[in-house]
DNA sequence: AAGTGGTCTAGACCACGCG
DNA sequence: GCGTGGTCTAGACCACTTC
């Protein structure tokens, strides 16, 4: 089996070796060099080829498993999996597609104000009631078509935002640039229908389906740094994920 | 900081040591023995305490990170984060979810028939057009309240289902019992609104929001073993997940 | 019996955060 | 400077699948 993946390993790079290797394999799988069903060499052979130890090679392969790109079975080997099929009809990840095509999302800032945390917000973010928050409400559009209404609450002590900044950058980019180190997020996805105001903002009929996402993001201290409530047009957005056992 | 987690390690058990340790910590975190903010001992200390090597102890801690239970930072240490009401991403079915919550779901089998794969279905499952499939359509209720309309396509060569079995078990349980080894699933979530038939089945108003989930599950061979198209009442279902790093 | 991945060990050096 | 997690090595034994 030809598993001729080319890797230019840079041992002086800050990027871990296992990640360099995994990235190379991921690229080879995605561009078709390693078509679905391909059986990779065993990990000892691969480790030898890249002059790595077996544990390091394993760490790279584990990353591919986690990404849902290969399956591994003892006694059998490692095989490239069938990629998920994107159906052109119905719901599609138009947002991702447009981003890949080079379209630029634009953001309209509807509201930006300092507020005190009410009971719900305080509980959600794990902070004291009455704590100072920044509340923002935005509409994100792509090529002039509204895609989402995004409402966020950011604790004032995390970062001080300005309306000017928010017009030119995404919230998360902005927060990262200000030293916020996102580590994990809990999110919940559901569905709802557009009311009068929402339908006007998103340019859809009242009663149209919307994807609802609520998210709490935390930094490396475990401190909540953002609470988000987002509504997406269902005809322009769906959330794809790969679950690995 | 008192990190007095008790573990009865069984080295003769088929359960890996790192998993035994991780499970013990997970239990301690979930039951409050290790409240949020608790700082664990460093991994070398922990390894010594459980008589494990450092890599094995690390593997256990990595599992906790992956589950979104702790954060680790070099130079700082390992800290327990907010109480994990959320469950991690995992392969599951609605039936499994409900069982875990202690509820008693019931299933009504609307349709069960042998069909040949049409173009869409063949592409979705990665099989030949015209291949024999089992098509089923069910309504899942909980305590008498309809929760979901579930439509599935299962290749005939994967498992032979019977209507009788489907009334008493979840589809995934049934398939597992027949030797199907689920390994991964690709799924997509979106939103839609109930049409006349759907609203009648789910006992909601026409135009009510529904959570749409499409899923392709694969076994350890990478073969597609189920294609599902599920509609959930938005007022009774949402999907929670934890994203790490 | 041969080959595979899964687990485990006992070290080593490095990058980072802090005092 | 010190302690922390992050990375990497070079082995070992085992469980499982296939022939």
C-alpha cells in the first residue's frame, strides 16, 4: 500500500512533532492522496520512516482518530475513513462555504451598553448579581445577506470593548487580541421561530425556523468570559460535528 | 489542597489503569468531593500516589481535560472547573439519553419496510444505488408526550430488524446486541418548522420549531450502518456539548 | 504463528508562569 | 530559580485478528 505522505519535520519548530505529522496526514487524506479505505502502515513502520519514537507516532495517529479521519483496530491496522458527505440540497453550511470562497462577513452593531448582571445572567456566567457587564447585540451578514443575530454579555473586568473595534473585528478575535485565553465552551443548540423583530433583521418571513445557540466560554482560569445567545437563519446555517467513540 | 481521591486500582482488570483513575476523579468532581477551583497535586505526585508511571497518570488527566472537567496550565497546575452538568460528546441515541435521565420512553412504529437505496440514500451511506435497505419511521414519546419523529435507513446486510424488537429496544441498542460495533458518527443539526403531518404526530401547532438532526453512523470497518433523519420538538430537546481548547 | 494496535514503564529535556 | 505541564525517547508485555 502506497502511503507516501511527505513531511518536512522541523525539530526546532515550536509546533510539536506529533502535530506536524498529524497535519501532514490530515492534508493527504483531505486532498485525496490517501483515499478512503487506504490502509496505513503499522505504527512502528511509520515511526521508523519519520524517525520518531512509537509513542510520538501514536500521538499523531490518535489525533487523526479524534478528528474522525481514520479508524484503528488491533490485529487489523489503521484505515482511512469515508469522509462525511455534504448534500447540496436542503440545509447546507453556506456560511463555511462562503468563507472558503473568500466572502467577507460584515457586522452591524445594534446595541452596545454597560449593564448590571441580572439573576439569569449572573447564574449563567457564574458571577455575582449586579456585576458590571457589557451587552452587545449584532447582526452578521455575508454578501449583504443577514445570517445571524448575535447577543453577547462580556464581564467588564475581562476586557473593555469599544464600538469602533467591534465594527472591524469579531468579538472573539478582539478578546484574544486583548489577552483573553479561551480554553473551553459549553454550548447548547436548539430551534425556534422568528418573531416580528427577528424576521425583519434577518430578512425572512415571520415564523421561519431559526437555529438557536447558547454558549458560555471560559478562559484558562475557568472564569466565564462570554455568554452568547445567537440566532441563525436555518436556511443558511447548520452545525456539523463528528462524534468518536 | 486536599485531593483525597480514593481509588481501588485493579491491575488484573481489562479496564485500563488510566481509565480507572480518570473515572475515580470524574466521580469525585461530579459528586462535589473536588469542588470547582480545587487545585490537584502535580502529575508526578499523583503518579507516585497511585503507583503509576507519569505517562499513565497523564493519560488519565488528559481524559479529564477532554471531558471538560479540569484545565491544565504549565507553570500553574491542574484545576477543577465549573460543575459539569453537561455530558461530553459521545455516540448515543435518544433512547440512551432518556434512559440515563431515568425516564421511560415508548416507541410507536409508523413504518417498517424493505426498500432499495435511491440516489440520495446511496450517496449518504456510501453504498450502491439499489442496495437493500430497511426503512423505519418511529415516534418516540416520553411519559405519553411525543418527543421525536425518527426516520432511519439501515442496510439489510448489517442487521435484520423485526418490528417486534423495535417496540422494546432502541435502534442502537438493538444493533449493538446484534454485533454492530459503532465507532463514529457524522451529524448535522439545524432547525425547521412542523408541517401538518409532523405537528399532528408530535402534538404541537403547525409551524412550531423543530430541531433537525441528520446522522450517519459507522462501524469499526468504516461501513455506514445507519442513516438517520430525526425531528425533535424544540421545547423538549436541545443538544449540549463541551468544546475544549 | 504472525502481525497489529493498546497499554505501561522509567527515564529525559524543554517551555512557561511565577516570585 | 523553581515548579509546573508539554513533549519525546526506547524499550516491554499484552489482547486481538487473521492465516
